[in-house]
């Protein structure tokens, strides 16, 4: 296998892991997608994908980071979540990784709920905060998945046209 083919394989792996990272919180999803695309462009001496598409892809990557932070904090702030709820949602998401897809959906809610209970809120209020925080995280994931496919489409367009 020549070196260029190895770079393309590595780029493909980075892109696939990055797409998984749009759902899995432990991975920097779209930055990995971007690095994979940058590596593929570099492996082809930027002949198929030039600097303009790469700048746009980089801006979309930066936008994804902002969406990640904004969606979670807006969901949490909208329902009056404490810092413990947000921290609990993050820890719940990480713990949820061990329980598959169900854990990824339930973990953030349970983590935020427990965080609010530790903060001293009543169960009903803690559940509302848990749901609002979960909704913010879910919205962020949906937006990041959309951005991932937009990035893939832009890269494919630049590659073949």
C-alpha cells in the first residue's frame, strides 16, 4: 500500500469516528471530520479540494463547537438549571456510553436530575430541569448531525466537481 492510500484510509477513519462523535460526547465529532477531510485534501495535494472549500469546512467546524455549547446552555438556562445539573448531564452522558443508545438518551436526563436533587431542588422541579437540559443536548446533537452531513456534501461536491 502506498503512502497516499494510507493517508486516504486514515482520513476515512477520522471522518467515520468524527461522525460517531457527533452523538458520543467523549469524541470531538466535527473537528475530527474536518481533520479527516483536511488530510484527504492534503493527500491529494489540494488538487481536488482547494482552500475555499476547506475554509468553509473550517468555519462550519467552528460553528459546530458554538452550537454544542449554546444548545446545552440554552436548554439548561431556559429551565433554570444549576451548574450541578449541567455537570450531572455531562457525567450522565459519559456514563450512558456504557449502556448503548438507550444510555445516551437517558444518561443526560438522569445526570441533570441527580445534579438538581443534590442542589436541593424538589423532585418535580429537578425532573423539569433534567428534561430541559436533555432537550438542549438532543437539539445540539441533531444540529451537529446536520452540519456533519452538510460538511460531507460540501466535501464530496468539491472532490468530484
